C-alpha cells in the first residue's frame, strides 16, 4: 500500500528515531503513553480511503433510518440515563484491513461505537510522526490544527466557560489512555476529574479546584457506565441514573445504542454478516463466525473459535452476536521483511445541529498476533501497537 512511502520510511527508520517519537509524545503530554506505540504508521492508498468512506457513509445512512425506539432497546434497564439526546456527539468505526476473495485489499467492518476515542492523542501522534519523518507531511491529514481544535471546542465546551466543563473518568491516573486526558486538558483548558471526586447538591454537580467548588455544566464522559458495577467498594459522587442538571458529551445511553447491537442490522459489501446468538440460523456453520459479547470493550470476551458447547452454555444469548470471520491481510512490511496486520478506526464527531458526522482523525492498530489488540502481541515484535494512517497515491 503506497510502496514508495513504505520504502522511504523503512530506509529512514532507526531505533533512535523511534525513541525520539516516544520521547516527544511523553514530553508533549507530560506523561508517557502506557500502551505500546508502533514504530511505523500505516500507509494506505486513496483508493482504500474511498472504500472506507463509502462503507462509513452507508453505515451512517442506515443508522439514521433506525427508529429511536429500536435503538433504545439496546440500553439495559439498569443503565438507562435520563435526558437522552437525538444523536451521539462521537461516532467511531473500526475496520479490519483485509483481502477479498478476488484478491483486492478492502476494509471489513469490525465494530462501531458512539464513545470518545483518543482524539487529542491521535492528532498529536500524527504531528509527531511528521516531525520525526518530515516527508510524511506530504500525505498528512489536510484539516488544519486550528480547525480540528475548534471542532472539539465547539462540541465539548460549547458556550460554557471551560472551568465548568470536565473530562470525567474513574481513577483517570490509572487508565491506559491517561496521555489523551492530559492532551485534551491542554487543547481545551478543561480539568480531568475522577468520578469519586464529584459532589452532588440537589440536581447540580461540583468539583473542587484550588479549594473552591466549581459547578459542572458539561461532562466530556470517558466512563464506561456498565463497568462501574465491577469496581468493588466504589464510592461514586453521584449516580449516572440521577436526574441532574448537566449536559452529557456524549450521553451514556449511546454507548449501548451504537455498538455491536447494530451489526446484524447493517448491510454493505464491507460489512460481514452478523447474527444475534439467539437468532443464529441452522444453515450457517459456527466455524465461520467469531463470538462477541455486545457491550465488551477493548476485545474482552471475544472468542475466535466458538463451539456449540460454548454457545449453548450462554444463558443471555440476546446479549451476544456471531460475526462472520474476516481475514486480516499482513501487508505492512517491517525492516526485517516480516509483515503486520492492522485495523483502522475512523474518528468522527457529530455536532448537535448537523445532519451527518464529520471525520476528524484516524487511529491505527498494528499486530502480528491473532487479535488486533496490543495485549495479544509478543513482547519482542516490532511494527505492533498504536499507530496512525497516512493516505496517498500509490
């Protein structure tokens, strides 16, 4: 995929430049990334990008046609948060980079979500790749940094004072994505606040800053609501299900509504066939499918080789899907002549009065393992981990 850029990158690559890349990211965030940073970006053709956009636009069209009451059924009864919104503020789509039966490299939908990803980090990551390897600027994202910042500022802060807007997470300093929180603080001038530090008075929320309690008007939410029950003895400052006077960015209900729950409803040549487990037809072969829980995060609970014994033992079959397997194609050559596979996540935002979301950035994940998740990689491999995609002419 864009051989000339792959060749130039591999010729210019050195361990010193890789160290420079990581050190620069740590300096910019005042904290080092705790997830693995890939040595290499993804180089993808404009033709492949057009396939990504075609699939994404079709998926967006289909989602907009789904009645609100159908989407709302995806939200578990014990996770329903008041004051829902007409559409999500964030929309991300993951595609595997695969080879079709006719030999073409094509995207295949893996999953989608209406939950914030590493927006601030990925923009900084792209910038840093270009600083260490200046030739990459020829094929970088054409959106100016100022426009990127203004989009996020309008979406997250709106018309409020930044001090009345927080990034909410549970124990943020312990999260792998802590560097993104730090870069978001720099970009927007907001504070990251732990859920346990929020105070509730009536319908209002507050956080402490320099000994003073500040009212919270908008929450850039990074908490995965249904995971809170798994944290023992958690002393939360408020309950998500409370009727509170605050604007959610994005509303927690959308985590469930735009999720694997939608996959059986979507149709496109780049969307693998999916079924709810309780609706899996007898004519299909289980060996051709991957088993996924509806609301898992970061690949947890995924079974690449489900058996009849495993599926029959599951009691809540409506909370699982079977998705047809796709073949990730190892096309990203490293300096040793070995090849990595990859996924690409498209990072959209959706302004409240807009008909369609806007594509801001992308996030790449590279692997040499069976699953595209950094936890499944061998420690001594290269060209693995978090990355960023650059598009150009072949």
